[in-house]
């Protein structure tokens, strides 16, 4: 089965890894047809194991055993990424906004009313779907990505990882979606 691993915190701070090494690691952990997308911890691969939770556990154990790193990992099927892209969640958002997809590691435990708009009015959480959050940041108001990520962690916890919409589209393109 084809999966995408979305790794949190890769190539930030001291947790640096080259993409060719990451591909070799995934192969050593039993995965095949491994491809990385950008250098931000996006890995497309095939697995004989069809259970996403078991695949996630294998990857997280691999990082812990090989590097001593805790790397929260969100696993999505190639089909789930294609479905997300086909839904065009940013169709009504101006192109000059930063557009984010936050992948959730577990079901959200929040009573957040949507759409949510930050006090400053620059950051909006537009959709909460099973497994992901759609949000946008108006760059013209001066806040940055780190401010938006802090809001997401406050609402959804640390077991999340966020990608720009452009990155999700690159992943989908590599998947052939």
C-alpha cells in the first residue's frame, strides 16, 4: 500500500538528516519505493503492512532506535492525499495568504467554533476535517508562521505537523494524484 509519512520537526534545530539518508533509513525499516519530497520530512513509500498505525509505530521506533529522536509521525494513504487535493480547500482564499494543512495525529479534543479568526484578524482556521485542519494566514498584517503554529498547538496539541498547501500539492504530484 502507498503511504505518505509527514514527519514533525525534521531538519529543525539539531535534528538534521539528508533526504538520501532518510530514504535509506525507510528502506532499512522495511519500506520500498521510497521517495522524499523537499527536505521537511515528507516521505512517500510502499508498505506490505496496510495498517497505518503499525506503519507509524515502525517509523517512530526506527527514529528512536537509530537516532534517539522522538519524531511524531502522521501517516496518510496516497488516496487520502488525493482526496484532500481534489476537495480544493483553498479555492476561496486569496493566493497572497499562507495556506496551511495541519495533519492531526489523533482526533481533535476541541470545541472550536469555525471559522475561527485570531484576535488580530490575520489568522483563520477554516475547516476541521477528520485527520486535518485547513487554515490561512494573511501575511499583510505582519504576523508570521510561528504565530499561526502556536495557535494550532494550543487548539490541537503537539501531535500535529503542518505543511503549506504548495508542499501538499508537490506530494500529490509525486503520487500522481
